C-alpha cells in the first residue's frame, strides 16, 4: 500500500475510534453526574491535572519517540533493533511510573491540601497512582504499533480501555446500590485504574501472539539500556513539552477566573464565563480535531520512515498535500462556525454567550488544526527540540493574554491571545520546515 493510502486508512480507523470513544465518554459523564452528583464529579475532575502531569512525565514523550524510532528502523529492515528499543522504552517508562506512584502515595495529603485545595482528594490520588505503571505499558506498546502503522491494534486497545472503564464503574455501582452501600467517587477512580490494567494486558497479549514477537526475531537483552541514549534524545524534549504544557494549562485554568475578576466581574460571573468558554465553546471548536489528530498520529511514523530512506521529494510532496487538506478543513470549519455559531450555542447549550465565543474562536480553526500537523511533522523529522520551543512560545503568549489582556479587555483579551499564539506557532513551524527542507 502507498504512503498516502496507509495514511488514509489509518486516519479512518483512528477517526472512527475517536468519535466512538467520545460518544462513550459523553454518556459516561452523564452517568457519573447522575450517580455521584455535581460535587462528586467536581472532585473526580480535580485530580486529572495531576494525572495528566504524571502521564506526561512517565510515558507521553516516550510513546512518541518510540513510534518515530521504530518506524525508521522497520523501514530499514532492522526489526530486532526496533523491538530492543521497545523494551528499553518499557523499562524507562515503568521505572518512572513506579517512582511517580510512590511519590503520589507518600505526598497525597500535601498535594490534596496545598495544590488541589480539597483534603477529600487524598484517597482519590492514592487510588489513581496505581494506574501509572499500567498506563506506561499501554502507551509504549501503542507507540510500537504506531511505528508499524498498525492502527487496528492501536484503536482496539483504546476501545478496550474506555469500555472496561465504563463497564467496571457501572457494575461496581450497581452492586453497591443493591447492597445499600454509599457510593464514594473513588469508585470512578478505580474504574480509571481498571481500564488501564485491561488495556495493558490486552497490549501484552496481542504483542505476544503477533508474528513480530516470534522467538527468532526477539532481541537478546544483554544490555537493555544500550538504546537508551537514542530514545532519550528524542523523548526528553517531548516529555518536557508535555509537562510544561500541563503546568501552563493548570496555571491558565486557575488564573482566568481571577483575572476576569480584576476586569470587574464578580466571582460568580467570572466562573460562568470560564465555564461557557471551556465547557461549551472550545469543545465545539475542537470537535473536528478528531480528524486532524488522527492524521497527525499517522503522519509522524510515515514522515520518519520516508526520512530514513532519504526520499526528500516524496517527503516534501506529502507534507504539502496533508497541510493543504488540513488547512482547507480548518477554513471550512471557520466558515461553518461563523455562519452557525449563534445557532449552535443556543441549540446545544441555550447560551447566547456560547454562540458569541464560538464565532470569535472560529478564526483559529485553520491555524489550530494545521499546527497539530506541523508539530507532528517536526517530531517525525526528529526536530523535537524545535517543536518544544515553538509550543513553549505559543503557550507563553496565551499566559500573557490571561495576565495582561483579560484585566483590561475581559475575556476578549484571552481570545485575542489565543488567536495570536496559534498564528505565531504556524509561522514558526513554516519557517522551521522551510529551513530544514531547503538545506
């Protein structure tokens, strides 16, 4: 199958899985709100910045680095080396995950009280900590499958995680309700852990049964860390990028309501505006990103494979074609949201404010969707430091919009900062790619 055909097929599978996972997640959130109430769901959501930060530190960067390195080695026929890199990544990721698990369990009280501001999160943090080792296994094997462009197993593992998570919480809640036992929100956290356990075992099972795991092709691990240098060179900037992203997003989330109050809004109004922006308008704008995220996921290993064969013309042609398609999708979405923003806001959320935000945010669609592709191309080319620096600059502009523009112009200042950051990221990515491809 051609590179273009592989990307289209993989994108279709991942997009279908993404939409299905979002539908399952939508009904799951309804179930959680009915079962645990708004306050319980609030506590559950409160621990997710910690989970995202821990996952970014232990697995996210390693997964992307694995997919790129494995794609290159497989394209050169070095299958044994590819598996060796996978095992090296697993050892590093599991070591970091166990360290994070121990850290969370020993510091849960301090994190709950001083960072999250609610002592009731202690048990939730301790329960959540058990998810990290299994999430690492799932993530690393998914990185391996992505490097092979095996989107079937990648998609199925994601569905297994989501399905088992929802089913386990539903079953536990049903049993406890029949026995008249009070339902703590910790049950939802256990569902998160059980989902990661199921996904990890599914990945191990499918990998052990695959042809690529035959005894003849398995590497001898006399020195399991021999490939660590190559892996860390690519994964450290990606990990730093993800960790910084989560830290800045947490700062952003905490600071927007406070800065809105400096602009003259009451605490209630500030929280309402923030809720409309993040819970209504942005999800609408980001919904088409299920397609662009799938394209970017498939693009990274394909770019790495083409680069390994030193076929520059094919590389340039692929980047241009994919970028043009994604940018066109962004422009169509901009037109759609500009024409229907008020209607969508009123129909889905019964909020005129949401409609106004959707219309304003519509202008970022071409840049937002294309930037996902650009960053994936840079990572596929091994330019992880460049993508890290570009993302950092963009995030700093967003944070600057929060602290300097919101107090003067209200929420419009944040929206301007968001648009400016996406435009600058696009410009920097184009400059970086032009420099690389013309050299």
